[in-house]
C-alpha cells in the first residue's frame, strides 16, 4: 500500500455562537497519530481564546449534517465515512447560559430522551404493587412539596 493512503487530511473550521466562520485551518496527519485528543489540542493551539470558552467539536457528514464528536470512537467513525476525502471538523463556541436568560436569570433544562420514559413505563408495568410513572414539569418548590407529601417518590 502506498504512503499517501496513511495520510489524513483535516479541515478545522472555527465558528462563533451564530455559526459564522471565524477561522479555518487545513492540515495533514499520519493516520496512526490522528486521535480525538490530538484534534482537541490542535483546535486549542490554532484558535486563539478557545481555551477560555465552552465549545463543541463536530464533523460534517456526506449529507451536510453536523455530527457531534466527543470520543475516539466518534473520530474513528468519521474517518471511516470520509476515507480518502478531507474530514471537515467544526469547532463551535457554545452559547453561554448566563447570556441566554434575561438579565442573569437562566433556566437550566435537562432534556431526557423519549425512549427513557418509554423504558421507565415498561419497567413500571412489570413491577407489582401500587405506584405509577407520571410525566410532567415541576419547579423545585413543587418537587419539594410532592416529596414531603409522598415519601419514596423519585424525581428524575
């Protein structure tokens, strides 16, 4: 096998919170030295000020979808899909939660997949005894009241 097959071409695109391209770098790396950690290090050394911000690394697939990359396995998948072509990696600044809310009042939202609740309901059906699984939004004060009134209730 010729030596060019072992070279991986990478294009790192640095974008702001609005998705505007701020900087772009193209590099080549030996296939054996390309790791997710090496890509993070390259991004941090290439894009000034990135170490002070929260960011997400993703790659753009053949359908122009952004696929989050946060592990060695994700990188290997991306490299396999783009074999022989340049792998385009986007480094995007995440929105600051303090700026997202009004005047410093930010609301943290934890999103759980619908499959989780489907599994929880399935388990509930298998458990004997009384009890139920209820899906609804509660603020912290509401959760406290329910826990005091019904010991043993689990909030997720």
